[in-house]
């Protein structure tokens, strides 16, 4: 919103901004709406429409149903409305708004650019030096690992962006409990979908429960609620066992470009592109459906790594995250 405010000021556009936080509602501007002149076209930016509004009003948002990788951000929608072209910095801000650090990396942002935009974002959210200190303390003392790639965090600050920026890329599923009683999730779009279904069902008997979601769906997303899950429910969601395991083999040859190299030396390049070594645990699924049990023991030794992740033979298996 800070960059949108800057764009509107540069164009001498009249606007009202109460500098509200995430989840701001249109009703906060009821007085301003009541003073609109006849024929005016109001534009609502990132506001939940909780009260009736005039026909012809323009609603700008990219959260909830309007969130997604292929949907324009609020800044992009404002630029389209004003028929202006975003500069490089504004494009990075827009990418950050949609996809956080991942979005900027996809644009080819440098580490310095990412650091600058993230610092500006946290400042715009009201993150203070004390919040930064508490976030660092949170990362050092308040992380609890769950499942193969999840973490539950009891944050010491409500400004969770200061926490998630510090652990970017380290976990697939991040659940954060905040001091004000909320729960925030950062991670896969699939998990966001699961949480959304869970809370839509929950609202049937608890209509006062609120939740919100967005970011770079369907691949990656954010979910927030004022009615947190308990620790056991989170553990269940992050540790659900697969019904069955299936082995798909796509053999290919890796040819070093510059010099002869052992195959194992080429493996790190796969890690940088999103592929992670996945240790196989035959007890993680239903043995009645697993192909693992179709093979003789000597075949299993050749095709599968152990549950301990020890993979010292030339057949490498990777999971794309």
C-alpha cells in the first residue's frame, strides 16, 4: 500500500488512507463514503467489502478469491487503472507483494534488491527495531520442528514477516502462533487449500471464525486465522502418511560440459533447482499398496534408499518440492 500511496501522490490523486493493517474492512471508511459527491466513482484498495457500496465502484485486491500467480497485484491493478508503466523497482515491489522472495527471484532480482525490498516491506507493515530483535530471538529459541519439513513457531512478535524473512527457504510448512492469538501459515498452495477447506467447514458451526489467504497460488501461499489450530492438528496435517508409494524411473545421462567428473559431483546442481534427496521409509505408507513389497530384497537394495537417508550407491532419487 505504501507504493500505491506514492503513485497516487505523484499523480495528484485524491485518496483517503487510514493506514489500516491486514484484514481492513470497507466499513472503516463509511464516513468518507457518505460524503462522496454525486457521480463519483470510488476505488476500494485492499478492503474487505463488509457493507453495501455504490454500483460502479472499482474494487482492487489480490487476496482471497482474487489471489494467484496469474492475477495482477493491487499495485499492478492501480497502474492499469491509471494507464502507467511500472519501473523496475515498482515491478519488484509488485513481485514481492504476490510471491514474497520467490516472486522477486523469478524476476532475476539481485540479493541486494531483495534485501532492500523486503526491508521496505517490513517497514511499511510497521515492523520496528524491537520487532526485529524479537523476531531474531524467536528464530533462536521458539522453533519446533514437525514432520519432515515443517516447523511450528511461537512468535514473540505479531509482525511475522520479520520472522519468516529470517528462515526463508528452510522449511516447506511454516505455522506461526502470534501473541495476539492468530495463526499464520506460509507454505505450499496445497496446504493453503487444505486449511481453507478445514475453516470453511469450521465456519458452519462457528460463523464468527475468520480466515484470509493469498499470495502466489496455486504454488505457494499464505493463510491466516483468528482461530488457531492446536499443535496436534498441525502435526497431523504435516505428517499425514501416504497410502502408497510408486517408483517411476526416468533414466537419463548427465554429461559434464568442461571436464570428466564423477556422477556424484553433478548432484548438487539438482539441489539448486528445487530437487531434494528423499529417503524412502517403507513404514510411512500402507504396506498392502506399496510397490516396495513386490520386489526381492536384493532388488529393494538397488532401487530404494533406507529410511535413514543413507544413499551411497549410484542410483539417486529426488523429490521436487
